[in-house]
C-alpha cells in the first residue's frame, strides 16, 4: 500500500528533494496533491509528471494558465491550500511553504486526521503549542522534517522521554563562523546566501548566516518534543554530518549521522515508521575524516539568546521574533537593512509588541502583524 502524500510548497528546495524521494520510492509513495505559488513553470512540470495529483497555484491567473496547459481544473490561493490539506485521498500532508503561510493548512490537515510532516519551522515557532495541542486531540502525528529535529526524533525512538537530560542541536555555523564583528557589519546578501554545507531557499540561507535558523530550531524543538528551553543546547559542527544529538541522564549521547542531503529526513518522515533504501548517498566517514565541535559565539550572533528568551517566555514572544525576523530578512535581501540590522530589528520588536501569555490564534496573528510593522518602521 502506497503512502498518499500532499506536498505544500512543492516548487521550492524542500519540494525538489521531496520529489527526488517520491521518484526513488515510487512503489511506496504516491503524490496526490501539489502546491506552488509564483513558479508556474515548475508547477506545470510537476502537474505533468504527476497526472493524477490535485494542483494548487498561487493565484487565479496562475491557475487559469495551468488549467489551459494541462486541461484539468486547478485550485488556487489559501482556499486551494486548505482543500489540498484535507483531500480525502491523502494520508500525510508535508508543509514546506517558507514562512507562516502554511500554518492554517497545517492545522486543517491535523483537524482532518492527516499526519503532518513539518518542514516549515516558522509555523511551529509561531504557534507550536496550538499545532501540538491539535495533533494531541486528533489522530494524526507531527513528523519533523528539519534535519536536526528528524535526527532527534530518530534518537528518541524507543526511549523514555523522562530520561532525557538535554537535546543538542548541531549548527554548521553558517558562512560567517570565523567572521569578526567588523566583518559582520558589511555583509552583503550575496555573501550571506552562500551556505558552506547546505543548498537551500533564500530565507533559510539568510537565517543560517545570522544563526536565527538555529534560534528558530530551538523553539521548534521545544514544542515538537515538549521539552523546556533550558534543556536545549546548540553546538557548532561545521561538517554537518552529525545532524543532532540527545543526551540521557546516564551521560550517554545518541547522535544521528548521514550525508548532507535533505532527502533523508524527508524520506524518514514520509515513510515513518518504515526505513527503505532511498536516494540519499551513503556516508563515507573515512572520506569525511574528522568531525569538529565548538561552542557558538553568542556575543557576535545574538539570535540564539533572543530565541532562548522568546522560547522561555512563550506566549506571543516567539511569534514576534519569527515575524520580525521574516520582515527583516526581506528588508536585508532588498538592500534596505544591514546584516546586524536583522537582529537589532528583532530585538526592537520583542521589546515593543505587547506580550500576551496565553494567546489565541487571532492574537498570534495580531502580534505577527505588529512585529512586521515595527520592522518596516
Ligand atoms: P523555498 O523558498 O525554496 O520554497 C518555498 C516554497 O513555498 C515554494 O514552493 C514557494 O512557491 C512556496 N511559497 C512561498 N510563499 C508562499 C505563500 N505565501 N503561499 C503559498 N506558497 C508559498 O524554501 P525552502 O524549500 O528552502 O524552505 C521551505 C521551508 O522548509 C522553510 O520554512 C524552511 O525553513 C524549511 N526548511 C528548509 C530546508 C532546506 O534545506 N531548504 C531545511 C530545513 C527546513 P513558489 O516558489 O512557486 O513561489
Ligand atoms: Mg535545520
């Protein structure tokens, strides 16, 4: 029996790796729904490759164009995403839409008793408590795709959660691991987009350069694994071979290692609990040679401390951090903000937007909007 999968954000980097997995495991995985936004030509290729899948374009113009090309009806916009998220046919919905636009479809997928595979860490940062509460009420599982969380998920299998001492997220350190404070002040978007070990979408590449990616992942881990922030640590590991670790009370540390390829965590989430030979190249440790670990430079990269503060306070603060960061990354990429301006904007929004301790979804959305306005100035 094939696993029937919907991919939201199929035209992006995670989407592309997902399709590699689906092609390699075509006897195990069936793609039944696909969404994209602006990249209509890629969406068209996917619509042709998966002729029985429902397709959702970003807007009505894209949907009309595609429908004309392939001669079948095409969904569009948020309503289309909601339809895909609850497709009767689907068992699992993978959310790989950058930012928080995937939040409502993700909640809808859980409400429709689907398993939810989450690549979009921003939705867990913004509304992790709500997502996990919804999953607990319904029958679907939340399966982490982010490589660190997928690694931790694998290390925790069969373990007693009460015996976990801490989660250790590994972090490549990004392109500026060795930079000075003066170097950081003059970083350009081109420099920041060059990640040393992973090839990814633009937003997450900038997040990896500021270390906000790791900050978001600390909060993501807090909700996925229901663990307090003080038990979540970060270690710099430039080779990106150990994807993360779990330390237990007896001092034992379990790690998950594999090649630097998102196909592996995506595949594990899609085929869970089964393991199959897939497209990820085997890891040759002798050719890797050495694995290094070092402490993060929190003085130069304030993102980790800001995330710890937001994750510890909870309430609306993680949503504010996330939205301010998204807006600041866009401003940086548009040449309107300096590189250090990204964390300065996030800190300002966190200090300014009124705090709500137990927010509703509407209050989270309000906090998100208020944070974006502060960054826009
Ligand atoms: P990309 O920018 O490559 O792709 C984003 C996808 O989302 C595209 O399909 C895009 O459509 C779609 N999209 C963007 N905005 C909207 C919107 N408002 N409504 C609907 N669809 C939208 O991003 P990545 O694949 O790199 O990342 C996706 C998510 O996965 C992010 O949250 C990221 O943090 C997370 N992630 C990514 C990793 C990676 O290796 N890339 C690793 C771990 C996590 P289109 O392009 O057609 O406009
Ligand atoms: Mg990650």
